[in-house]
C-alpha cells in the first residue's frame, strides 16, 4: 500500500519502480510463493533506496 497526496508528482514512476523491484527479487525467486512474506535483504535495500529517492523529490515534485 502506498499512501500519497493526489497532487504529488511522480507517483506512477514510484509504483513502477516498486513493481520492478518486486518482480526482480520476489517473482524471479524460485523459492518464493505468492502470498508468502518477502524475506530478501536485496528487496528490502532496493525498496528503501527507491522510497528515499521519492522522498528527496519532495511532496509535490520539482517546481511546485
């Protein structure tokens, strides 16, 4: 679940990045089953980096 202000810029890009990370580290893992918790350090690290980058962009993106 991602909670954001509807006016926040870049939410679509953030959601695409989160899905990319999910598919790379969960769905491509042969030991992962749907509905299981994701227990992968690389997933956690990359998700944290993506969220930090989104926070640095600011709540309404550049030029707002």
